[in-house]
């Protein structure tokens, strides 16, 4: 693992954990109605995607172990460049189904890096 990779993995874990804690106990409808929450979640998905983009450029072995790298980066690009086309049901589904497994994979990589 390259020396800068653990910091980027920490950024992914931190951003993902922030998202999960921010939406805990909320419904999709509450999420959609709360602009501040939506924008905080979007910003943290941007961080996840950018950190993974950087890892994919410098540490392809780690990026491969994370999996779904291209889709995560593409999602980040959609949030940034297609802000007017964000489907919050899709964002909610990603939070509910994909974020915890991503955090688990990142935590395992961090544990192995120590």
C-alpha cells in the first residue's frame, strides 16, 4: 500500500460514517425535504468518490480490492456535474445498501495496513 493510501481510506471511512450517522432514524421523505442534510450527504459522497479516484490513480491494487471503483467515481461525478439530475431515491438506496459494505471493505484494508 502506498504511503498516502491510508489517509485516503480514512477519508472514505469518515465520510461514509458521517452519512450513515446523519441519516440514522430518518426516512427518505425526511431526507428529501431537508436541503441541508441532502447537501451534506452529497458533499460526503463527493469526498468518497474523489478519495477513491485518487487511490485508483496511484494504488490500483487497493482500488481493485475496494470494488465498484468506477461506479463510485461516476456517482461522484454525477453529484458534482449533474447536480440537477440527482435522483434522491437512488441516493437513499445507495446509502441503505452500498455504504456499509464499502465502509467494511475500507476498514479491513486499513486494518491490514497497520
